[in-house]
């Protein structure tokens, strides 16, 4: 392993050792089950276009799709705002890959890992509406309690405090998206609360 990668990996392990588990795998699975039931009731006759917001939305989208047993189509968009900067320094919405399907008149469901400030989902929703989507809905696994946020999700599985979260698609510098639970990191080194 390259030395710089080994050092970053060791730092990621250390952060996780101090993290607090907010939701274990079973709680995450129950939340996805409940969302799938609600979405089935709401969307079963619409043949919606499910749009995974990459990379964070991938694990949640995969789990959700396995539970939706009605006709739908799947696409993805790779969008981000942070560009390696701290969230408060983030700027414009960037997309690497856009949708490959026509959204005109369609019900489109944007699926992402977390709703924090809501800027990414709001901007993507606006773009889809401008492209002629009949209805744009949002589904997130985690709805963080962020003060002053004006955006809400149509479907949210779990509530979480406004802390730095990892697992189920959420990451810290690219690490820990693969965890099957949701953890709050202690970035100050003072121990998990």
C-alpha cells in the first residue's frame, strides 16, 4: 500500500473508533422497509424514474430498489458541491454525469443519502422541473437537523442530529460509505457523545 494511503486509512480507522453509532444495520433496514411501503402506496401506478444521486445515494438506492415491486426506471446523476472544501466553503453545483433519460411529464424521484443543507437536492429538483418533469420528489435515508434549512424531503427514513455522519453512503473524505450502520464522527478528538 502506498504510504500516504496507509496514513489516510489509519486516520479513518481512528475516527471510526471514536464514533457514536446512531443507527445499526437493523434500524437502517427497518427505515428502508417503511419508506418502500410508503413509496409503493404513493407511486405504484406512476412508473416513476428513480434517480440515484451519486456517490452517496448508491447504497440507499440499491436497498430501496430491492423493496419496490412495481414498474420503474432507474438513472443516476453524479452531482456534488463540496469539491474537497469544507461545507461552508462550498460553491456551485457540479455534475460529472447527467441523466440519460427524458424526464418530460414523468414522476422523478431523486434518491440521496442525506438531507443536510438541502442545496444539492433543491438545485437538482429545479433542473428537473425546468426539463419538464411532471413531478419531482425527493427521498433520503437520513434527514439531518440543520438549523435554518428551508428544504424538506418527501420521503425521509431516519432523523439525525447536525453532526458529521458516515455509513450507508455518507463518507468522510471518501471513507466509510460502505458501513451498514450510521455513525456520528468525533472530529474534535474528544470522544463520541
